[in-house]
C-alpha cells in the first residue's frame, strides 16, 4: 500500500508530466476539446431559450474555423478579444439572435451580416468602426443596436428600414448631427448620442413619438429645441454638459419627466453644467414644478 502511494507520488512529481500539465492549462476550451477529439458542438451551452457559444477574453486575433460549422448557435459572444476582422462566414450562422462583438479592434463589419435574419441584438461597441455597412438594414428583426465608442461620423440612410429597432446607442463617436435615418425609427424608445460633437438637435426629433430615454450629454448643443417638448413620452432627458442658455416655454409639456435629476441613473430632466441664463439656475435648484410654473407664466404673459 505504501509502495503504491510512493510510486503515485513520484509519478506526480515527474518533470515531463508537470511540464505537460502546465502547458495543458494554457489551452483554451476549444483547443482542449479538439485535441481530445471531441466534437466542438460539445462546447455549446443549451439553455431553455437559446443555444449559446462564448469565446470571451481569449486573446484571439482570429476566429477558429470550426465555429462556422456550428449552425445551431443563437447567442454568440466574441467580446473582449483582439479581433481585427469578422469573416464573411459569419453569414452562415443564420440562427443567431444575439451577437456580441464588444471590445475588439474591428474597423468594419461584413456585408454578410445581412443574412442574419433572426438577429435581434447586436453589440459592436468599443471597436474601431469608421462605417457601418448599408446591408445591416436587411436585419429587419434587429431591436437593439450598440455602436458606442467607435469612430463613426455618419450612418447609411438605409438603416431607416430597421422598423423594429427600439434601442440605439451612438455615444462616444464623431457625429456632428444626429443621422437623418434615426428619425425614421418610429419604435425607438432609447437613444444615446452623448459624447459626440453635436451642436444642435434637429426639429425632426419630434418624429420619435415612442422615445422614453434620450441622452445627449457632453456635446456642444447650443439650444433646447421646442420640437423636443412634443416628445411627450420622455421619462429621462439628459442634456448635461452642453452650451444651453435658455429653455423653451413649452418644456412643461414633458410631464413624464417628473423631477430635476442629479444622479445619472435617475429618470427626470438632467440639465446641469449648462450656462443657463438667470433666473433659470435658481429655478432648476427649486425643482421641476417651480421651473414648469415659471415657464408657463412666461408663455401666457
């Protein structure tokens, strides 16, 4: 019995075996599966609603070819790697519902994304995108699109065809105006255009009649458009850190805002860090009801 334990102990301390063990620990999960002769499909996670596959934070510069044969995948997470290219083969994964490309080095997206007719959620934020393919408009099921933290200054007009889109994040890009196609997205309830180079908000903003959250902080917006007061569905309006000096008398029409908000996570009107003319700063400090009352009186006098 003692001799058996001794042999086992010696075997565990064998230098070659220990080196192989250390090397094996460096293998990624898919390398491990392939080296052992397993079917890559064994790496798929089958939840109650979706079949998912994740290659998060693997340090990948390229996507392993076997992935394009996993046609069952519905949720694919390739976030936080070093990818510079998303191959056209992604179009083979026609069942994808959620595609996460966040935190890579992508400079473009392939036209073949148009084949993903089931795609509802696309995260392409925190990349190096300078453009978006017009063919993305063919993903007619798309509901959530995040393009924040890229190098975008325009969007293709065809994106106006994304009639089911509800949430759009364009923050931290190079936009000097809100792309015209955005105003055609009638189902949009969330729009984030903060930290761009905006100097105004087009009158067409009133077309977004379903909008509940609108964030345009950290821009160079000079005026608060009256047309924005017609978006009566707004519950959170963030115009912090701009160059706004006056507020429209019709502001009281935005009755769902509820309060002046100071915490970025709270619903309400965010209007701090603007050069508001007197007596607006004091009225803002007094709360939304006081501000609305002042603007109503001003309108009727």
